[in-house]
C-alpha cells in the first residue's frame, strides 16, 4: 500500500529529507529555485515601468529575483548586456 508522505513542489528542509530517508527513499528529483535578473535596457529617457511590473509579478509568484538598477543605463545592444550580466553575475556563462 502506498501513502503520500510529502506534497509535490515544496521546498525541502532537513526534516523532510529525514522523513524521505526513513521511508527508504534513496533518490529524489529536486530542482534549485528559479532565479531571475531584471535589467533595464533603454536610452535613459523613459521610466522603468516594465521593470516595476516584472518585479511585482515575480513577487506575486514567490520567485527570488536579483535587481541591478544601480548599474545605470544598460544600452540595448548585445555587447553591453553581456558585459553587464558577466560583471554583476560572474557565474553567468554567455554562449552565442
């Protein structure tokens, strides 16, 4: 007879892992929490309304997001965006 011991798609803590080990489960499929970086690309002449909207939606979805609005203007070209991402997030690897 099978019984549900944990719900799907929940953050796992140390007690949850202990419970899974107790019932004999040796392997689980787990995923890191999604992380999102919101960058503004424009000429600096408009307000960042899309950034505000996206950050609000991410918060509603309970998704962690990193915001780098202190970067100043990030020009809307490939080189500028890649350089900014790599400067602020050294773990990002850009492949073209």
